[in-house]
């Protein structure tokens, strides 16, 4: 039996508490809910994907941070994890996967290849996935250890927590999408 | 009895004369050169002759020799294997640098289809009579033939290999 003390739940956001009520900002509540239930979509093409399998498994256990279920359908995922070398021929497929995801959606580029092309400075390899889709968090390493992937996901959770609920309809965001030709 | 290399050489020379040249035994594989216009006939002979019986096309690939004479700047290399005697053979056909064209061997081996497409993809060598000569590994939008020596291996879009980030500018300037 686990001790009640060992079970940690996420704390309430800053707000005003009184008898029978609690008042806080909608942004913070929504951010809290989103950040602690990110559904990952793994787009694994090489060794970084193997590291991610370790991240999901018992020792590192990504589920502790509220990413319980892998979603292999982009339509039901919030967080696209691109792990591994993306060939130029693969780029349109990656882009299509991103386009199929519903807003709000976030992207983590795991490892050197996804972030910049890595050692593959060559005619056939996409030099970083940010050439075709916007990226929120870059995880360095070749391949990164599971701790680094966890750190990247926690960093993304901080971004998600502090994101305004209106960001996705803001002109800046529209402009960012337009710069990638994504409507 | 095993198939002797002298027999192979003799049979090919008798059949094709001056069109097959440069026989050389490299390790355990006999190599020779064939003129580009008789690739198909040579391969048919190697495949269908009752003694030679090279029944399997192992590989088709290209080579670029930019320093050669104009009419010998490209080569197509064919590897064949005789399964009955376990003997391998390799032959090259040299092609013109401006118009690298050679007859397809898909009429003899269907397996040559993808191998010739790959050779076209990387070297731009045209295989006449090929049923579907288009790129196979690289993306369709690519305009270059990347294994030709004049095309750079590195991607021009690379942004994180600026010398300034590695502290190289100062050294280069003073040396």
C-alpha cells in the first residue's frame, strides 16, 4: 500500500481563497489542465526514438508528469515529439502530421538531427524540422538521455502553463503560421 | 567442374571480339570492360549461354570520373553471379559525359528496374527502354544528381555551422 504522503498532486494556481470560494485567472486554470495532460505523439525515426522508449518505460516513466497515453493519431495529440533524422523526402509527411493536429499543439525537436540536421549535413537530409514546422522546445544531444527528454517535456509544460488562452488567435501566432504556409 | 575464368574470357572474346576488353582478375572476381552499345547483348550471352550461366544480376551501379576524357566520364558497373558454379563476374561500360545513355537490361532481369532507377537518381544516367525511369530514393523535386562530383555533398541551408560559432575566424585571418 502506498503511503498517502507519497502521492503528489499539482498545486492550485495563485488566487484569492475565502470561505467557500476560490478565484483565479482562467488562463492559469486552463494552462494547468493542459500542461498536466499533454498527449504525446511520437514521430520516431531513429536512435532518439529508442531513448524515448526508455523515457516512457518504468525507470523514467513519463506518465509521472501527466503524459500517460501515447496517441498515435495526430488528431488526438497535443505534443508532437520529433525524434531522429528527417530526410527531405519525409518532410512533407511530417508537415502533414502537424497539420492534422488540432489546436492547441506543441512541438518538441528531440536530438541534434531533428533540431539542426545533426551530423547529416548532406543533400538528402532536412536541416532541422523548424524549416517546415514551428518548434517550441529543442532538446540537445546525440541521442539525448531520457533525463534530457524529460527536461524538455517539463520545459514545454512551463510554456503551456504560462500560455494565454488567446494566443492561438493572436496576430503574432497567425503570422507565425503564415510564415510556414500553414493555414 | 568449376567454370574457369579462361573459359569465360575465351567465350566472350570469340563472341564479341574487340567490344570486350581489359580482362583482369581482381581477387576472386573477373572484371572486364564492354562498349556501351553491346551491354545488352553481352548480358544476354552471359545469362543464356549453356556454359556461362550467369543467372543472377547482383547489382547495377554508376561511377563518375570527372577527370576522364569526355566520352569516358561515366561508368555503369554490372555484377553477375552464376549460382550453379558459384562464380561472379563484373563488367563496366563507359559512357559519354554529356549524354550518359545506355540500354536498359530490364528485358533480361526485372530486378534491374529499381537498380537502374537508383543509378539514374544519383548519376543522371539514362537507361533507354526502362519502363519507369524516375527518381526512387531522393525527393522528386530534386534537380541535381547528387553523386556527380560537381554537386556539393553539404546542404546549402545549414545555419549552425558558421565558423564564428567555433572560434575559427580569428585563426583563419591571421594564418
